[in-house]
C-alpha cells in the first residue's frame, strides 16, 4: 500500500520518537518511565499490593482499577438497561449484547463472538487443545470453568441449592432448570402441537415424533430410536444383560426402574390413583391411559380410516388390518397373521390350551369371546326358569 510523502515522514518521526525499547518483547516506548512500567510484566514482579485483600499487581494503574471493587464504585453505566460497571471496557463489551455486534470471528468456521476471550477459547476446539486436566481421573477440558465443575463430581460438592425443596446441584444451570418444576415454567414450545417442555433437549426429542426422525440406530439389528437412552436400553437385549433381579421371584430386568415397577406386584402397591373414580394403578402410564376414558381423549389416529384409539399399541395392531403383510406365521400349520397377539391366540388350538373357563359348568375355551358367547346359554336357562 502506498502512502503520501507527508504521511510517511510523520510515521518515521513517530518511530524515532520511541527511543526506549524493551529487549524482552521488542516493544518500544516514547518515554523512559513507560519502559520501566512494562518491565514487571516480564519479570513477574508485582510491587503494587491491595491493602484490602492483599492481591498484588505489576502496574499501579491496575491496582487502582482493582480497588474500585472494594469501594463499590461502578462509574460506567449502560444507557439502555442502566447496568453499571467498574471498567469502561466492561461497559463497551456489555453494550454488544444490545447492538448484537460480534467483531471477533473464527477464521476456521466463521463463528463470531462478542469477546476476544471467547474466540480464543473457541479456537481450542479446532486445535484439539484441552489444557485443563483433572488430577484425579485425567479427563481434560477446553475451559477451566468446566474443569472446576467436573471436580465437584470427585469432591461431592453441590454448592447450588434449591430454596424450595433444598435439593442441591453441581451446576447453577441445573438448579435453574430444576426450579422450573416448582414455578411450572415450560419455556420450550413445539411449533406443531404447542406442547411445552422444561428442557430444550426434551423439545428436540419430542419434535422427532412429528418429523419421524430416529437418529439412534442399533448396529446389531438396525432398529432405530428417537432417544439415545432408548437405544442403550434396547442394546441390553442383544447382550442378554439383565442386571436387576427381583429377590422374590428371581425375574430379572434390563432397567432398575422396571424392577421397581415389577416389585409392586408382590407388594400390592398401586401409587397412581385416578382423582375421578379413585381407581389405582401400578404404573403412571396405565393411569394416564385410563384417564382418557374420563376425558374422552383418543389421541392415536389411523391415517387410512381415521379410527382413533386410546393407546398407541392398539393403533399399531389395528393398522395391520389395512396392511397386506402378515409377518407372524404359525410353525405348526404355516398359517400367517397380521399381529403377534392373533397368532398366539391361534396357537392355542394346536396346544389344546384353554385359558378361559366357565364358572358355571367348568367348560373351558381358548378364546375369551368364545367363553362370553357360551355364558349366554346359562343366562338364557336362568331366564326361562
């Protein structure tokens, strides 16, 4: 780039006016005292000490700025939200929130930031740099704050406590999310069905119902799921791993939650009660399904004939009627069926299994509706007599 002769001469004069150069960093100064003020930065010397907290600084200017904290001085005020700051540069940085200005841009992915510090921290991701390492488990982190949060796992420290239920948390963010349970706040709303959620993650998972997205796929059978958690539970089937065992009947389960639910069969506990008819259930899901009887809600619709159902599995069973596919085949007579439940009912013919018994004449039947038809005979007899 070419400059005018006047500008070039001025620039040379400015350079000549900075005769004091520091050998350590090559930085030059116009006055000798500025050069001397810069020297403690390189030597590590911090001669200026705060008489309130004993924190020390390499420059007197930094000490004065620090002492404003103890005096409570916040002289720089935002003209938009009236928030005040100790330092002018903090105010300028804050004002970028209102202006939306993000002047610091990553040259790798073009992501921009309002603070230079945030950009430098972000760039560690591209370099694979994780300078903050846990001295207990050797796990490393991009940010020092993330390391400090992680170390609470080892120490058991949970400094953030809910003032309503006294439950404590490792992270402040987790406490704030938890407090939405008490406040009833559900800030994340589905744009399709208007259902709202406490967690952003729950909204994203829910939206997969509408999109049909199932990003978590089993590498054994290619079955896919909307949630990673569901995939992990499913994978226990292939591993034949059922670590949670009932101490009454020795039945084992993939999940601890399923074991607890099962144990209610032995204890007779039915903690989920309908507030309309007082009928109680072992599982919360069964209560919700039951409550649809009172509300008249039939949320599961067949896309072919518009018939509606209270439960999703009933809809799936119904949809087999419209499908020509009959994947469930009897291994005795090779007759095929559209649903597994119908196949099981059919197989009772071959096994001579009769589950449904008449309490009047003890005659038994393989299907419940056959028993009901039979019981009409007794009711007719009773009516004639």
